[in-house]
C-alpha cells in the first residue's frame, strides 16, 4: 500500500512539524512545494482531460493528501494569523499563501468531498474574502471561493464579510469583474432557471412559508449600498476593447475553448504574459506547469477580446439580477444615470454582435449551463439585460436615440393620439447616440439570424418586453415600419422553424405587435395571401396552445374592439378582408379554442408558464358576458362534455380553476395590473365575471354550477385546501 502513497503521509508529517505557531515557515514552504508539484500534475490532467472520464478516474495523490489531514492542516496554517492574540500579527509570506490556496484548489478539483467540507466551514469562507485584498493572491483566492460557493448549501451573508465595502473599493477593474463571478452566486435565488416549471400551488405555499426577504435579496441590498459599486459595473460593461487583428483567430479561439472554461485560468495566462514581458531577462517567478508551457508564447491579441467578453458576461449577469430584484427602481435610476444603455449601444457593432462571430453555433433554448463559448453567453446575457431593462418600465425609451424619439412623437401626432407619458418624461441627455438606437440595431441583427439559431428566442423576448405594458400604438407603428411583422410571419410560416421556445417567443411578440392595431392586421393579410399560408399559420398556432394562447387572446381582444369601431372606414374594410379576423369572428372557432384552453390545464398542473391559458379562456368569456352571450358559451361547454361522453369533466375542472384564480389573483397587486394593461379590461370586471361564474345559485344562467347535473357535481370537494 505504501508505494501507492507516494511518500505523501511522510511529507505531511514534516509539514506539520515545521509549521508550528512560532516557526518561520520557510522550511514548511519547501515541503509544501514538493507536495504541490505532485498534486498540480493531477489537477492539470483533470482540467485538460474530458470532464466525464476525469470524474470516474481516481486521483490517488489528492485523496491521500486529504485522508492524512492535509486539507485541515492547510486551513489551519492559512487562518493562524487571525487567531493569535499577539499585538503584532505574524505576516505570512505571499508565496506560501499562494501555494496553500493552489493546493486546496487542486484538492477541490480532484476529490469530491473536499469542496463540500470546506464549504461547511463558514469561518474559513468568510476568511477567504479577506485574502482578496492582496493582489498577489487574488486569483488563487477568487478561484477557490468560486468553487466553494458553488457547492455551499446555505447562501453566505455578504454583510458577514469583514469590511466588504472597503474590500470592493480596493479592487481594480479587473478584480472587480472577477468578483462579479463570485457575487452572482450570492444574489441569485437558488434554482431560478426552472422557475416557470414549478406549479403555482407549490409556489404559493412556499411564499406563505417565507414571507421575509430571502438571503439573495438581503445580499442585493448590501451590494447596492456599497458606494460607487453600480457606477463601476456600468463602466466595466461599456468599456471599449482594442480591435482584434487577423481573421484566422476564430479557429485559434476554438482550440482554446476546449480546455479553457474558466475566466480565472485565462486571467492567470494574461497575467503571465504581462509578467513575462516585464521580466523577460529574469526567470519567471511562477514555477507552475502553465508557465513552462508554450501557450503563453502565442497569446494572441484576440485573447484580450475574449478575456474582456468573459468579464462583461459576469458584469451583465449581476446587473441583470439586480434589475429583476426588489430594488428594481433604484437600480434602474442608476443604470440610466451612468449611461449603461448608450454605452452598450456604442459597443454593439464592434463587440456585441460582431460580424465574424461563431454564431453558427446552435445553443439549446434557455439552458444557460450548456458549454457555450464566451461569445455566445455574452450575447444571451446582453439580450436578457435588455429584456429586464425594458420590461414594464418607462425607462425603455432610453433604447432609442433622439431622432427615433421624435419619430414616435410624429407617429402619435399624425394618428391624433396623445404621446405616452413615459416618452414625454424621457431624459434626452441619457438616450442612445449614434445613427441607430439599441432597439433598432437589435432588429437589424434579428432579421439576419439563421432560422434555427437560439438567439432568436432571446431577441424576440427582448423586443417583446419593449412592447409590454399598456399597448402603445406609436411603439407598434415604429416597429411595423421596420418590417418586424413580415419578419415574424416569415419565421412562423416559411422558415421551417421547429423549436418550441423560438416559436413561443415569436407568437408572444406577434401578439404584442398586432394588439388593437388595425394597420398590423392589414399587413398580416397582405403577407398571408394564400389559403395554404393561412393554413400553415393556423397549424403552427394549434400545434401548442400553451405557446400561442397569448396571440389567440390578442386576436380575440382586437376583433372585439374593431367590431365597436364600425364608423371607421378603414376598420370596416380590414374586418371584411382579413382572413384572421374572419376566422376568429366565427363563434365555432372561438368555442373550439375555449374547449381546448380549459382542457389542457388543471389546478394541480398550473405553472407560471401555462396559467395564461386560464386567463385567455376568461377573456373569451368576459367578452361574451359583455354581449350577454355567457349562457350560450356555458351551454356549449356542457354539450361538448356530453358529446365527448365525459359529463361534468370540463365544467368541474373550470370551476376549480376559477376558485384557484380567485385565491391567486386577489391577494397580489402586481399581477392584476398586468392583466388589466394587457387586455384593457378593468380588473374589477375580471373579478366580477369570475364570481358570477362561481355563483352558487343553480337557477342563474351565468353560473357554471347550473350546467352540471347533480350526479356529476364535485364542487363540494375542496381541492384547494392546503
């Protein structure tokens, strides 16, 4: 057995003996160096090997090192200066600290349990942050912290870090960007990626349990209170980069990505390249296996760009999370004031959407954990930031330049409608400059995107969030003039796109673009000019109503409004000609949508994603109620059940859904304004219609209960009790 231990236990014994509190540690350092070289070879092979095979193979050296107490010993050595009572704290040599950290990191990489056991020691985790003040050990510390926070069960409290504000203010821009990688873990709600998939019942129950702000929210506030923090992030995000030379660097980058999945590894390389330039005469101080490799001799100029992009990804991510948090308005104000949007606009052509990027990669939908290049993550992060920036917020007009704002005013004037208040209030000194604003640039690249590119999903989401909120005719016309409607229809009907994610985002965007806009329906009819095209369009809508129901809702609402505007010649003309409006005008088609919308959901399976089907079915019934047609629709539902030989099934399900609706929407204020804005139906009418439908009087023609025969009633079963 001993032979397999490679003398590690003996070395550890010597390290232990030479590192007692009053020794000068230089001897201990020499033992550590020997150990370090044995462990780093393993870690190196792990990083360069394929991850999967690496997990399965064993790493005897690090395992032995941990088994014989090496990890605990190093933690003890590192933390010793903080534990002594002496007035003059003993100072540890930077190189020794660096080596201790590197060895710990190597153990984390190679041996499963090490990271977890370090993560469990709160004192050690908070102590590590204090080591970041030292430039020489910053990289090693940051790498280790990032690894540890990745597996930590409990999120750390940022305010527990000694003098956090001073620490952050002491960072240079490069360190701050790196620190963002670490911060992202501390401010994101755990498992945020899967949010749409959790059932609303589960979410509501959880909200009841955790009424107080989460740790992530507390951490967000802590960060916002650090003087100058947001301003520096805006500077980092919008910092210009020297242009790369040479076109063949793409291939070169591809080679790098194969083993460089960590900005910190890249940092180490960049640092070595600079150090080497500084001290080409003397031997490089860093003896690590990296510095002797030929890699650093060919650090191309293009690496600097990738390096910068990797940083920006982290910074944009942090800004994005803060924009979506409880402090949203405060963050918005700061981002506007520090000109984040004009700054990103100036980077757009050179950096964000470079012509020669490897965007032929197809990335998988919303999964951000896919191994994608920094270029791709950067674009997605940029689009997510735009989406959260303009979503239901009056600052969205900062995405335009002055000329474009004037164009919006002109559209409103010509149509004889008042300008939107948010537009009037936009501070012109903070908008985009240059020939085009950010929104217009986005439209340009969106049209060029290959059909199966997953960027389409994020692009459509970003443009749609610009249109969200109360419908603005001028905003719609601005985009219609730029050919957006034709582009969307091409994607849905002609491009052969099959990705559900992409189609859903295009349906949602189409709904926002066309809602209540007669010009949009006219354009629709001009594009969809054959029965075949219309059939393809309907097939796409029908292939998944969960994805297309917002569009169905928009058509139903628009039709209802147009039918009340028959004194307008243009409206009458479009109503008679447009295939889409005529289709929806036929009551049997509306009923068919209604049946299916109610049928695809039930209380147990409702999520943030599909609850919109319930609201769309309600919209259809509210409009029917306005025209006193509610009994007709309810009777049709009853007949449908009997025809399908499932009496009571549809109606009982709908009854339960509406009871859930009452509980869900009547205790929150935010959602109701959304429903009101998107439908232009006052929330009071929503509430009233639901209670009419839920009425217990079985003689009422508008109560669901009166359409269910006694034997099939399950209304007394309370599915909703917790």
